[in-house]
DNA sequence: CTTCCGATATACT
DNA sequence: GTATATCGGAAGG
C-alpha cells in the first residue's frame, strides 16, 4: 500500500495547494432538520483547471462543473457513479477553476445524527471517503454553489485545529487515471479516518 | 487486513 | 457506447 511522503513546503507552489493545506483540520458544520453534524477534515485532494488532466474542469466549463468556476469559499458538489455525492470547496478567484475535494474527516459532533444517515458500521468509517463524508453531513446537490462562509448556511467551513507540517503526508490522488504523478492528496499521518489508497480501475 | 465486482447517472467520444 | 474524483458486500488471509 502507498504510505505517502512527508509534507513538503514546495507544495505551496500553487494557490489551490495552499488552500488544500489550510483546510487540513478545519471543521465542516452542517445544520439540517435532522440535526447538527461537525466533521474535522483529515484528508483532501486539490484539483486545478485546464493543466490538470484529472480535474473535471480540464476540458472547460460545463453545466456540471460550473461551480468550480465560481467564487472561492463556495461548494462544488457533484454526483458520480450513479449514486454518490462528493463535496469540494472552490479554491481560487472567480472564473479560475480550482477546488479542493474533501475526502475524509472525523465526526466530532452529532455522531448519532451521522450514524442515522449511514448504513450500520464503525464510527471511524462514518466520514471515511468522499461519498461517505457527504452522506454523514447530509449533503446533496442541493447545496451546489452555496457560500460556505455564510453564518446561516446549511453547511459552513470554519477554523478547527491545524496540524503541524510534520503531521501531514502527501501522495497521489485516489481513483484517477490522468495526472497520477501529481502528489496533490494530503492527509493527517496515521489518522484512522483517512480513506485507504485505491488506484483507478484499469 | 486484502481483492473482486455490481450498482447506477451523467458527461463525453 | 464507454468511463468515472465510489461504496458496500462477499470471500480469502
């Protein structure tokens, strides 16, 4: 299994990577009718624009990826594999496509609510993987494009506890076939809620 | 822990 | 028609 390399400061070479690094340890707060759930982010991936072969924005703007071209701090939520929602945070200036996929987190509040939204299983798996995380938070395409910095939003992104550089590992992104050489996945080293690395199906 | 594989909507060739 | 930024269940170590 791929174990990753220590986080390097050179990672800051691109704005979207700075945002990805800054999101490590942040809190995602969702308030819905079924209750509040707070997740601490433990794993993210950066996606850029035309020069990133694995990005949804690689071939330009479409109806699906339009939110990626919107203002930073807003949500880009997409539907995939016919059944899963995945949450991204738009990362760069308006009209500049870039987003950070939130791949995993630890549920630190509202564990009961999160459990009720998921199939029975271990608590550490509640938000382990992008689709599971979206499900635990009760997120769907309804909030695509929503401002995550608004105090009264259904989903909000806030400060949590930022890990030190030596607590972070970097490695290849999961489930992609293009641009696999870019180490644009970040995770908290050794955290049990981080998803396991899976190469794309051949 | 691992591998294998089916389910299923949307975007793209 | 084919691929996909995935998950969950089954089976094997």
